[in-house]
């Protein structure tokens, strides 16, 4: 595991010029590796829902956990995570994340490393790579996500993005005897109003093989808040997922079959709060997810400190 992760880290460094989250098949509308933790996406304004760190802060560390309850006799999902970001200079921000998850009675750990590089006052990029140990049912062998961002309008209040991703699953198709893998195309935009409101939207197009399954998904989000105080976000996503592992009770034991091409709805409420405008705060998220396979209600809670 350590060797694989060091290789991924070296590749990220090579592409970015050096130091100067997750759906089982990568079908999520807002991939966890796509958005940098410290984002230069906002116009010259201290308010950004994507960025927990701004102003004079150079980075943050966040520790937390998540829990979700499922229906249809599925086992509950739970996990713990460590996230960190560090701005090494005016042009480079580095993100590190380690997630320990248990889903369907299966354990695994996912590690990712990413870089956000500012090229001009309007253009920046994000590249992230991740790998995992265990978690055969829900974690990738590896995944790669790259995004381009550009600020439009004279005041740079409209930020567009375009991204590509690749996800290599550990699961095999029993008929084709091939591992599932996904290629994705993402595009979207964020608009920063003069007041404390931000509107976001995007589309995730997933092409999954074997089977040639096409799974489009879209999301919209509205955020209210001020940096160093609170950000509250309401997010809705609807679309099609290519594959998921479906739990089937059989004679008192659990078996898994692959469900193909089903539609999902997801509603999220996210609240990020700073204590007394200082470096400490919490990040809370509530989630409702509905599909033909199962419904899920859960949440995430973490404590962060900026530095």
C-alpha cells in the first residue's frame, strides 16, 4: 500500500511542477477528488463555500467520522477520516486525505493526494490521484481526476470548470471476466453574487465498462455564508448510476449482485462553522439518498483547525 501511494504521489508532483470522499464506481455528481480543499475559485472575495481556508491561513487539518443507516436489511455504513491541505506558496496548494470505511461488512482505507496550481489570475487547475487497501466492494484500485477552472466576467464572479476522470474498480464482471472501470466527463459553474450567496451547478457523465453503460448525473447547490463565520449549503443531485453492489439475504447469509443502470436522488445539507472567528471549527453534513437498490440516511461530522 505504501509503495503504491508513493508512486501516485510522485506522479502528482511531476504533473504539478513540484512543491513551490466516495461512490463505489465513481458515479457521484461531484467526485471527491475533483474539488480542491483550498480553492482559488472565488473572485477577490473572502467568501467561498469550497474553501475552508482563506486570508492569511496557509492550511487546515480536519478529523471526523461518518455514519449512515440503510433499509432493505443492508448493514449500516460508518467510517473515519483525516483531511489536510497546505498552501506551499502563492501558486500551489496540496491536499491529503485518508479515509477508513466499513461498508457491507467490508473494510478498506483510501488515500489521496492532490495539487491545485494557479496559472494566472483567471485560470487554475486541479489534479488528484488516489489508491486504496481493502474495500473490494466499494473502493477503487486507483482513481485519477483532473480539472480546469476559469473565471469569467470582469469581476471574475462566474467560475467555469471542466474535468476528466478515470476510476479502476477491484470488482470483476463475471461474464466478461474483466474489472469494472469508468471514464468520466464533468463540467459546471459557480456564480458568486455581490452578497453572501453562491449558486453552483454541474453535470457528471460516466461511461462504464464492461457493458457500455452511460450514466449522466446533474447537481445544483445554493450556499449562504461568510468566511470565518458560517457557510450553509443545500445541495441536490439526480441522475443515473452505472453499477452498485446489491445486498441479497440468502439462507441467512449475505451475497452481492451487481445492479446496473438505476436512478438516484440525493439531498445534502452542509454546515461549516468557525468558533469565535478563530482557527477552530466544525464541519457537519446531513444526507438523504434514495435509489431502487436502497435508501440511505446519514451524516458526517468533523473538527478542523486552520494554521
